[in-house]
């Protein structure tokens, strides 16, 4: 027993996530209305953690998700393989016209004083059609899974996806896995079918099954209904308001042993102050802070979560786990795309206070 968690030492999978796979069109610093070409990144808030843990941190990971049998599905499945993640797919057949589809996210990078703009096409999305019974959890967990993860983006997709998360969480607990949930509150997604009140009703039921919670002050307020301070003039890198909300989280959900988040102060699109904090079994931990020159900010939070989970799964000290998450999230903002291109050696070096001096 460490961190208040009973993390199994072995299993066929170190980490399994449940969520939607998406592909993101990225025209770089060009706004979409002027774009002539785009990069395609494969992503998904839940998948990103599995991909990062496999590719950078060399763990055995899997993803339970929807897959559609058309060329976009094939493109996405190729990237899942390339990142070393084992898929557990519920297959959907595309009708050649209007779906079901793999969701599309559009996001330019912005620059300087111009913020990134993110919008979606999740019309007739296969993952939103996932429902309880679609995955054979007993078979998936039969060879051992150490950690199970899902998030608020997947929960927001439809009236059935939150139920799939609860089903998966309960199967994970029965199999002895640690459970985690990233609140990732997205108002645009929840507003389609119920808004904030419905979101809180769903998320509260999920969090009753969760050991490790990831979410910032806004996520805790909007997703869980935990009262918090008004946004004011204090620094976004000041952890006091976040820590001030933890007692209320734990009072409502006493089984939660860890709550963690990133701290980000956006000075311009290309320049961020960056930190991370965690409450772990009654004690608080704060990372160093860094000034980031940001290439692509998308996925930085998932980068933190995956590095933090790696530290916990590896039995590192609490402070080192926070620092590894902070370091990996920082490095992730220096790469194009939503998933990692870092090595675990780079992450460990930066977590120890490494510099950007050339490595010869």
C-alpha cells in the first residue's frame, strides 16, 4: 500500500484507458479560413495517456474504444499500433455516406496574442454510440490490469458513454485495478444534451468509483459542483485555491486518495508559465515552475497525467511522481500533435532540473 493505493505489481497491462479516438486537423499557425493544408494528429484525451505511457515510458498499455471500418479508421488504427497501444475495439460498419464516423477535431495553433481556436465535427460519432455490454470486461481484465483510466470528454459524448465508464470502473475495481478519471470539463460537448446540471449528475456517479482524480479548479467547480473561489487577480501558478477545494472533494468522495492538476499561466499563445500540484493521501506536493516556449499546447494536460501515473505505477516518491508529470507535460508542448515524442530519459533529466543545452 503506497499513496493510499493498492497498486498491483504485475499484470498483462500496466494501464488501460476507455475513451474516444479522434483525428485532429492542424493547419499550424494558419487560421482555418485561410488554410490550404493540414497535418493529421491522432488523439483522444483518454487514448493520449495510454499512448504516452507506452511510447515514452515503455509500459504495456491498451485502449477500449470504437473503431469504424473505413480509411479514416484505418489511419487512426495505424497510429494506435505505432504508439504501441493494444486496442480493444467495438467495430462499427461505415455506410459510405454519413457514418458512423470517427470524430474530427479542428485546431489551429494560434501565435503570440492570437489564441488557438478549437472546434469539432462529432456528427454520428461511433464512440458516442458505445453502451454498456459492448466490451467483455471480464476477458479484458482476466490477465491482469494494474490501472484503469477514463475521462470527462468521453463521458460527455452521449447518454450511454457515462454508463460505459461506470461499468468499466466497476469491473476494474472488482479486478483489483486502480481507477483514475480526468474531469476534462468541456462545456461545448455537455451543452448538446443536458448542460452543466446533467454533467454533474453523470460525473458524480462516475467519481464514486474513482481512486485518482485529475482536474483543475474549474473542472472541480463545473464538473463536480465543488464551490471554489472566483477567478481573480492571483497568479494561475498559485496552488492555494486548488488545495483549498480538496477537503470538499474528499468529504464527498472519501475513497479518492489523489487529486492532481497542472497550473498554467498563459502569457501569450507561445509563452506559458507551467507548474503542477497534487494532493496525495492527505499531503500536498508542488512541482517546480517553468517558462515554456510552446509549439503546440494541445495534449499538455494529458502529458502531465501520463507522467504522473508513470511515477505512481513505478513506485517513485510522491514528489518525484509530480515532477515527472510536470516535466513530461512541459516537453509535450514542444512537439506537434497531441501525443508524446519524448523519451523517458529526457523526462527524467528535465524533472531533475535539466536544461535545453544541446546533447552531444
